């Protein structure tokens, strides 16, 4: 891998996944037609291969919708042992361990979330739908405690923390929270549509410093094929 652009293959995909660090906060920004589905499929498959417990914070049934998309695409992910924290929404998927009313005071919400994640051991925490919660609240000030909770995940040495957000929803917010989220995150990955391909842009990653790579173009079909190879180690 050298230069500013590269061709992604299965080995470089593994290298990107290996760059995830416990105690860090990874932000995946999707601005691609199937980017969210591909990102979730990759993350959940990698967690299963590595034997990681998974806790998904599902906001407004965002996670079940994308899992249904994957099912329609013929990509099934085992979710029986995935713990779910439901924030609003009614669709059941996985093992629900906590329900949070989105109308609750954000500071109370954060305390409940922290208790649920405390002492979880080595595991993957995946937040899906944060942009919808921000849109629901409407005011940046009202959700600042939740934004601060992202920072509190830094240093959680037994936990991989990943936030997956949909850029089109954030564009409609009065105040764009992305700059603050990107500042707090230890790594930032942007997925953009390029016809039948996706551009993968490493906006913040140690791989950029290590290899001088900041973006790549990849076919979603190829990514699915490479992810299936992860099962071989």
C-alpha cells in the first residue's frame, strides 16, 4: 500500500479491521447507497470471527431495517447472541438488555447506557442510528450529554467502540455535529458512492500515517466476497 490511493483487497481489508483498537472510538460515515449495509456486515462478521461479544445500541429501529436489507441481499448475520440496547422503536431483534425512552433527559439516558455497558469485558459496542436521535431531539444543546458520552468511551480498554452514521440525515440538522464527532473519534472512515463503486476515504487513521494511504475505490460485491474470506482467519 503506497501513495495517496490504493486498490483494496482482502489483505488490506483485514489490515483496516486490525487497526481497530480497544479504548478507541471509530466513526464510520456513510454517504453511499449500500455503504451502511456493507459496513455493518463487515463489522459484525469480523466480530463473530474474532469471538467478540457484541452490544448494539439501536436507535429508532435503525438496526433491524439494515439487517432486513442484508437479508434481502442474501447476506445473513447471526444475531441470537447479540445484545441490543433499544432507544425508541418496537422491532425485536437479538437479545434486548435495556430499553431507553428517547424522550428521557439525555443525562439520565447516558447514565443508563453507561451502567449497561459497564463491566462488559472485552467486546464490541456498535451504535446505529445516532443521527436519527440527533434529528429527533432537534437541538444540539439537548443532546450534548450524549455527545460527551462518546468521549467517555475513550480509554474503555476492554471495548471496541464504533459509531455508524448516515450523512444524508445529518445534512438536514440545523447544526452539523460531525466536526465535533470527528474531533473526538480516534479514527474516521467515510464511504461515498461512485456509480457502482464506493470510495473509502480514511479521514483519520493510523494507516494513513503508516502507509501514506488516504482513500481507495472498491466494489461492494468484492467487499462481500472478501468478508466471507474472514471466516478462514
